C-alpha cells in the first residue's frame, strides 16, 4: 500500500506587512487629513504616538477606514 501524503496546510490570507511610514509620508498624510490604519488591531489613529508607526498599517481617509470596518482609537 502506497503512503498517503499529508494534506497541504492552509494559511490565512493576511495583508502584507507594511513598515512604519517615513516622516515625509506622515507629514503628507496629516496635511491631507488621512488616518493611519493598524491592519492587525483594526483601529485607526488620527494623530498621536501610533500615527504612521505601527508595524502593519496604511494611510486612508477616515471615511474609507470606517467603511472597511476599522474603529477609531479610544485615546484620541
């Protein structure tokens, strides 16, 4: 009897990690009114300590963030 191959493991599709934004990117996003979305926590930041600094995130408008299901950070 031939050996049976193990089924292939499924990996969850997760957005590619986006490194923290550069200072120039942060300044441009702030001036255009964009928020920083943390892709892992599903929270967006309008300013403050984590704006453009989380390991996995991206800039978008606040309306886009809300429509995609992200919630505003409570400390802002």
